[in-house]
C-alpha cells in the first residue's frame, strides 16, 4: 500500500523565483461552516479598562487560655489569624480581550484564629487572566507591569498578614498575656489595563463608510449596522480563517472625524484603538469624495502619532455597487493602489482577502 505525504513548504525555503511569484502561493480564505450566533447580546472587544483591586484583610489573632480537667491554668492557646488573599494578573494566550475584567476585583479575608493553637484559614488568591502583551499602569500613569510572556504574573494588591494570637506573647515574666494582634489591612489600588495589540489589521474610515458591513461579510462577527453616524462606538474583532490554518484578526474601529487628533468628540480614544493594530485598512466611501477622505484620515493619523502614520496600509474603495463609483475608482487608481469592493453585495471580496493575507504575512516576517 502506498501513501502520499503532503506538507507545507515554509516560505523561507522557497526559491527566489517562487518568492517573486508569491501571488500563486497566497492561501485562500475559508468560509465558516458554522452559522452566526442568534443571541441578542453582541460581544465587543475591550482593549483598555480601569480596575480597582482590593486585597483581603488578615484575620485577627485569638485570645484564649487552655483549661482542662487536670490543669485549669494550662496557659494561653490562642492561634494566629489567616492571611488575606492577593489579587494577581496573569498573562495567558487563551484570553484575547479585557471584557471579562470587573471594575472592582476583591479577594476574600483571612479567617481569625481560634483556641487550641488553631491558625485561621488563609484566603485564596484571586488570579485574573489577561491577554499577552497587557500593560499595567498605576493611578499616576506610570507603567508598573508589562506581561509579555505566557504565565507572567503581576501582584496588583497584596493581602494583609494574619494577626498573632496571645500564645505568641507568652514569656517567662508574662504567663497569661491578654493581648493579640489585629489582622493587617489588604492593599487597595487603582490600575489601568491596556492591551498592546488588539488585532492584526484595523479598519479605518469615516462614519458610515461600511466598516461594520465589511467585517460582517468576511467574518462571523456581528457588529451593529445602521444608516446613522457612529453606529459603532466600541471595537469589534472578527477572525478570517485561511486554508493553511492561519487566522487573521480584523478590527472594526469607530469612525474618525476631522479634528480627531485634537480630541474632537472621542477622537483620542478612537485613535488609541488604531494604535493597537499592526496594519491599517483605509476604507473609503466611494459616494462622498474618497480622495478627500484619504487625505483627512492620513492627516489625523500623522498629527496623532508618527509611528501610527508609518504602519503598513492598504486603500479600499467601498460601495462600488452604486452607479458612478466605478469612474471614481478608475480615477483613484491613477495615483494610488486601490481595491474596489462592495461590502453590501460581496463584490470583489476575494481580492481584498488576498491583500489582507499578504499584509499579514509581510508583517509576520517583519516581526520575526
């Protein structure tokens, strides 16, 4: 019996001729066979949040004296109190967003000591899993934690130590101490959590350019779609699977307006979402001066951050199903590389998915 072994040749082993004709090796995007969820709740992506961490207090020590039938004055036997629980952030690849983080994270208190030298139970630590690359800032804005590797931990709030019972204060001169310690208070701190990278590529455009419609067309994400501006106020992330088992994350970012770098509206907050994407896709509305839109978007990015303006980008013209947009597309192609699509009808999305994969591969090679 003969067997045929199939394997994927790494790009680093391809010949120079094959690299020049890499378009032949671009993996194809797969259509998900699993239907979209019908739930009313829509999960959005949270790339930054503010939390308050409250550690547990230590248990109080016990004041007790042992009394047995043969010795009614056997001495002190008060036990120590248990320690309070810590609040710990741990980096893991299984988490991609911060939407599970509560505004207040509180650990339990340690139990108080008991008689017969019984120590109180220590409280369990609260471990909150966060995505890889999470940056932790304190209340003054100083970076106090950078969780880049799997399993890296950051103790956000330390629990209080348990108080010592009166058995600890027994001395040669003090045989019946009537004193015990109170448990120490746990720490209470405020932090700002930020995810360094939220998606491989982000959709940049004016309100109602069709970003949410495009994300719904190429992934299983379900952002809200409506004809009024600022339908999307929080980013949504969708995954595009390819036939070589790679997945590309695409983020639907809230629309930008002129003056966003001056914080008009929620401009700075929206630009911070774009800053956490490795590459940018400029989605232009073909029915409303796309060349002017591109200049305005580039102007906002350049004035907000020079590094953001130098990110890999591609230009996409949407709404080619509207009459007259094909002439606009032909005019734009005279000065720049533009991909014309219709997110509503699905026209030419295959070409866009190839461009997305090329951007992902180029960025992945640059990171390596």
